[in-house]
C-alpha cells in the first residue's frame, strides 16, 4: 500500500520538480559531509527514487554536485542583483538583509556551495569559481554604475581585489554565523555593510 502511494507521488512530480527535489537532497548531504563521503545511493534512497532515475537526471556524481553548486550560485546572484539607477549605498543594507535571509533559509545550500572549493574534482571546483567570479562581477558592475560613485573605476584591479576580499570575508562570517548564531541578522548585516564600504572607500 505504502509502496503504491509512493509510486503515485513519484508520477505526480514534473521533470523540473523531481530535479529540484534531488538537488535539495544533494544540498543537504553535501552541506553535512565532504564530497567523497556522499554516495549517490544515499541521495536516491532519501529522495525515494531508483539510482537509475537519479542517473537519468545526472549521469555522474560530479555532474550532480556541479548542478547543486550551480543552482545555489544562480540563486545567490538573483538575490543580490542591484537595482539600476539607485545608489548602491542605499541598496547595501536591503541587499545584505535579503542575502542573509537566504543564508538562514537555505543554510544547507549555502554550505554545500562553499564546500565545492574543497572537492577533489577540478570540474566541480571550476563551477564554484565561476560562481564566485559572477558574484564579484555583479558587485563591481553595480558599484561602477552607481550614480553617486562616479569616481569608481569598474576596471580598477584595486576595486576588484577589494570586492574579492570582501566576498571571502562575508562567506567566512556567514558560515560562522550559521554554526554559532550569537549575533542577530541585523548585527551581521551591519558588520558586512561596514566591511564593504570600508573596502571600496578611497
């Protein structure tokens, strides 16, 4: 009876829904364990699907983890996109608050994304680095387009290094905050905002 009910539940999921389900399970497992310690069989068992079906969506474990990392990267980029024409300084607090809300709600995905750098697979690390580079470009472009910051040169290697360093700082703060939530979201937001403003101020 339970098996038949589970089978009906499987059929009700669309291709996209099933893919999202598998990626959510993967994010949880990769957040809790290293890349080498996660087994495809675990993912299939938790998701209630056959291993063959999982491999239909993701041919290899590398493809699966890369898809988890890519999904979280795209989600973070959407959440941190700047609004054209509005001074960046006015958007920083709101943007960071939104981002920290994502970190709270999707802590497993955030951890999984940042575990990718330690993965032994070069292809997975490349997906991770591309995600970080996209975040860096998005921030630099927003700063360069800021109507109140005409002095900022988007091509400046100093600005790019400052933004890259700030991203590393923010990641470290958020990971620590997830593990030891002693500070409120407002306190973490203000800390990260001050660090960014300090890093880009001449």
